[in-house]
C-alpha cells in the first residue's frame, strides 16, 4: 500500500536519533575522538531537513509513483544509517569495556577513519541525493499539520437515518442503551453514554437504531445528530448540531453566534445528542469544554451518546462505563449476508452457493461492515467459480473494499511509533495469542520504542500496547489466573490491515504458503517449516533482516544455521522458541546488533562462549530448556541485559548485570557468585522476584546485603527456605534472615514459605511498611501458632490471605476475651488449608463485609466452624459468594444461619464424611450451585426415601451429589 511507506519512514527516522542519547555520543567521542560527533551531527541536520517535507510527500504519494519511490529509498537509507550508528555505539562500548591501551586506541581511531567514517559519509551522500530529488519533486514543508486535504477526502459522514431491516443481532445492545437513556438521573443536567468498538463493528448503526426507536422519540423532546469524524472542529460540529435541530442550513463562521443559536434550540429541552465517530483524545482534551458549553441550558435527564473506537476518548467524555460493542455471532452474520447476497434473502434456491457463502461469512469474523461489503459484491455474481474466487482471494485487502479504509483511518491517526509497533504484528500468523510483555520486549529490541526521560522502556512499550488495546487494535480474550497474564488477539481484519500497511517490511512464511520473500524484508517469521518448503539455506540472502522468528519441528542442520547467521548481521531479534535445535552455532557472536534472543523449548545443553560478545543483548529467554547444563562464565559481561528468563540453572555473578529489569528467580547457594549479596545493586528489578535457598543465608547482616528495601519496582516477592520435614535447621537464624529481607513499601504481593522462625519480622508490624500489600501467602510456617493482631490495622489494602501447611496453628488469633477476627475488612478472599491443629474460626467474621470467597481445606481437628453456633458473635459474612469446605474429616455440621448468606451462589462440600445433614434453617435462596462429594452421610439424606433435606435444597437449579 502506497500510504504505508511514509508511516514507516517517519518512525524509522524518529528512532534513528531518538535512542542515541547524549551520554552515548559523549562515550563515542571519548573513544573515537571528535570526528564521530561531527559526522553524527551532520547526519542529524540532514535528517531534520528531510523530516520537514515528509508530511507533504505523504499526501503527494497518492498521485505520484515517483514520490512513493522517493519515500521508499529514504526508508532504506534511514535503516542503513541506523545500523551504522549502532555499529559506532557498539564499538565504543566494546572498547570501553576492554579498557584498551594507547596502541589499541590509536588503532581504533585509524580504523574509524578508514572504515566507519567512510560509511557515514556514504550515507550523507545518499541523503544529499534525496534532498535534491525532493526539491525536484517540489516537496515543501507543510505548515498545516500535513494531512489536510487527504483527511478531508477520506472523512466519513453519517446521518441519523437507518434501514432497520438491515440491522441484525443488536436488539440486546439496543435495549441496554435505551435503558440508560430513559433512566433519569435528577442530579445531573446530562450524562454521556459511550459506545466503543473497533472499526466496522456497527457502532454507528447501533446509535441510529437507538436514535430512531419509538421509546427514545417519546422520551426526549429534542434529538440532534452530528458526525464528528477525525476533525474535532468545534465550529463545524456546532453548526452540524444546529442544522440537525432546525432542519435548515447553518453555515455560521463565528463560534459565538453558532453556540448562541444552539443554546436557543436546547433551552429547557430534554435533549438527546449523538456525536458519532469521535476521534483524537488530544483535540478533545483541548476543545470538549468549549463544545459542551451550550449543553448546560437543557432540561435535567438529557443524554449524549458518543461512538468511538478509542476507549481513552470514552473515558474522557463518559461518566458511566462504556458499552463495548462486540462482533456478531455467525448466525446473525449469515442472516445479514443473505439479505445482501441473495434476492429477497432466500439462499436455499442456490444450495451450491450457500455452502460457499457460509465459508465466506466465517472469514468476515463477525464484522457487519465486512459482511455487508462482501455480500454486496457477491449479489452480482451467480456462478460457483465466481464465489470460489472470492472465497480464496485476498479481497479484504483490495482498495475497492470499504472495510479497510475504515480501519486504515484508525491507523492513520496513530503516532508514528505506534504505527510501526502495530504493523510489526503482521509477522505473526492470524489468530496468534499475544503475550503483552513478549511483544513489548520485541518492540524494544527492534528500536521502535524511544527513550523518554527516565521512564523505563518496558513501561513506555506497555503504554503503547495499552493504547492500541483501547483503540481496538487488539482484543483481550482471556485473563488467565494460572498463567497470571492476559491473552490478546488481533481481529482478522485488523491483521489484514497490519499486513497491508507493513508491505515488504514484515513477512511470514508458513508451511503451505508458497510465497516469495522480498530481499528487502526487515522482519520475517518462518513457522512450521517442513520438507518441500523454501530451503533454510535461502535465509542467507535476506541480509537486511532485523527480526527472524524460526519455529520448525524438523531438525535444523547446525552448519546451515551457522552460515545463515554469518550473513544476517543486522538482526535485532532472533526467536528460535520451540525449534528442534540442540546446539547454537558460534556465529551467534557476530550478531553485534542483537537485542533479543529466545531459545525457549529447545534441546540446547550449553550456550557457546561467543554469546558473551553480544554487547547489545537486552533480553535472553531460556524457558523450558530442560537440557541446559549451565551458562557461559562471561555471561556477566552482557551489561545491557535487561531481562533474563532461565529455570533451574544458577546465575553466577549476576550482581554485575546492573541493567536487569526482570529476574523471576534467584537461587541462593554457598557457591561463589550466587550468594544473596549478588542482588544488592540490582535496583531496577521489577515485577516478580522469587528468592529460594534462604537456608544458606547465615544472619541478618547477610540478608540485608540483598538490599530489597530499595527495590521500588518490585510488586511481588516470594521468599523460600528448603528443608525436609525432620529438619529443624534454621530455627535459630530464620528470624534474623527474614528481618533482613525487608522489601520496599510498594510491594503488592508477599509469599513466605518454609519459614522456621517463631515470630513475624518487625517490618511487617510497622504502620508504613506494607500499606499497599494486597496478597499475603503464608505457607509451611513451622512454628506459627496464631496470626498477629496488627493485621487488621496495618494491612489496609489486603484483599487475599492464604494460610497453608502450618502444623502448629491452633487458632487464627491469640485466645483472649476481647478477641475478634483480627482480619482486615478489605479482605475478599480467604483460604486456609492443611492446618492439622486448627480447631475453630474466630468470632466476628460476619463483619468482613468485603469477603466474597472463603475456602477451608484439610483441617482434621475442625469439629465445627465456630465454637458456638448459637452465639451471635460467630458467623460468616452475608457477602460470601463462594464457600468451599474440603477434607475436614471430623467436621460434623455446617453452621446455623446460612440462610442469611444472601449473596451465596456456590457451595462446595467435599470429603467431609461426618456431616449428615444440611443446616436446620436451610440454605439461602440465592444458591445456584451445590456440589457434594465424598460425604456418605449427607448423600444418604438426599436419597429419595429420605425427604428430610428436600425442602432445603429444592430451589437449587444445579445440584451435584456423588
């Protein structure tokens, strides 16, 4: 696509100097001398000159192939310049690390003059040609923001009219919006209701559907409609609202006059305003207050509907949660398709076409706009061959298709770096499950994320991803509790858009895809390679590749891979995750630009020593490398390493890697280089850190060497000792060790396992230390007899408490006459398991008004949940949604008062053989699921010849007794 070229040029040029910091230039200067600084400054001046005319070239390329070629050449120069500057910076860093002497220093200066300087001058010469050609093409510096007439040409107008017979599957959405519209809030003059969804999903159609409903017409005295589109021009929108209200033309050139005219129309009227297709959070942030100034004269209960693809826009304008419009199910899509593709909507008269048509509809993946467009095309075709051509074609990518322009407009409004990040996703296959953190790290490695002050690159990349998610470029399909992450996908039409805008930049080779890869490709994904596909030897010709993702179940010849890597000197990302390789060739050490190396799931036993030459490596991923024996000794030379993921292999001397941002696991041992003091200077560690082997730490002073107190980016900390059941080692020093491992006050989650001390550390009882803690997981505390009373007052944000394998725990809190539950009232999840001496729960638990989930498991000394069921001081909170009781072999009954648990939905009673009946006063009517398993006496009470418990459970719709 022609329009794509500039998008990448702007982001590539931005990255060219954006990540070349002043300190880096000074470092070059100290190694190479002033010559490099002068050459770099010359390049920078020329790039800034060229950047001034790119906006003009963006528009002119639509009508001039010459301008498109000019942009394409400029993009290639920018990439080449980026590689050379990276060479200079890398060599400077390498020379500094090796502490070169005078002879080597003079030799380096000579090498620079003869080599790198010549390459920089060559780039400068190419830029001179580009500047001259730009002048010959009459490219000018744009002063109007650069997209004026092109945006005007593509602006989409809408009206309030809709053919309701053409609206399928939106009745539920319509009713929800109307319910919000007709529910008056007397305290507000007007409310804003946002409808959010990706391009083509039917936001405008839904708004039209609602706008014309008879309930809406009778509820509102005045209804007005304006299409905002990408230009949030207050005067234009105000005139449009006046025209809609009056039915006559309004072309006022003065904003004050236009707003006064609108005020007259809205005055004391209960109005409904629809602002359709709203864009641009920056413009809205500036102009929204001005636009809404006349709205305050209306009657209370007025409403404003906005439709937008951008959740940020919705959040800025809407006081209520957005209504997220989802794709249509296949059945509704098929009905919509038949109305467009078949006369009268009757498909069974063409059985051969019907079968093909259903396959075509599935390719539309639920987008009404795509269904309508394809159905309209097929309405003029009646042969099987014509329909099959549509089925197998890339029709969604054609310029004549109306779906891509709608999505492409979303893309055009992204900042340059977000455009590049989005287009990069074209290298992944359709329906790929994206891991946000993995994708952000690859963006970092490829240079798409530019340094912004002291903000971490990972955080900047996370913000970019979140913005793309809010703008519907990604969709979250699942939040995994077990993986502790979310799974994201890209709608097929969004993926088509990514392929469209990436052009030759991002390519994908999959088995069964006999496609040629352009030699100028920069990012290549090669998956499921089997015999008969393009030979792996061909990789060597793609010398400009910056990303190579190679996944193949077949064994890869080490020599072929070695030869390929020798040629791929520009690689920034090498992803061999899941490939059938057992050895990494020595040529890996020649990839001096490499930032990201993923060998997860391979059979590699050792990394070659040449890996330690990768001075720019930022991310090293070695997950599930079960054959890995160890890491090279020189791994600590990789001072730019920010993220390392390795399991079971000790990391010796990791304290030298002071740039580390991620260290999921650190195992303390007695060997030199893996004592706890290695963590001292790793002040940028963020996210989750697990420290195991704490039995090897001798005392509080040694524990303090970890300097956890200063690691402000950590939000989850796991501290683990290891000892067998009979071992009492550590009882004398565990208290001191835990005392010395005080974390930063920003900590959100804390897990402590196999602690042999007799008390909690003082830093847990200090009023300001753990005020942000949301999760506390206590496991295998050998000497814990009760929880401390300060929990209630000193952990004000605690939401989850887990207590497991505490053999000495008799009661949750010390037994005294003034005792109550002692738990924070913010708690919403409480789990107690494998505490063999726990005899009862504390009184006052009914005051835990945030508690929704409670589980108690494997507590054999628990004869009843509470010592006195008839005492009102004991009981469960009415907010409970789920109650889980498992493996309490001596528990004889459930507590009375359960009928008062008016929020309870799920009750699980498992392997409690002594429970013989349900509570006398019955179960709450809110209960929807009751699971009973391994409770023979209770099961017997449910048999048909025993009706004793029937009235207590007959209202439960889902009852499982086994």
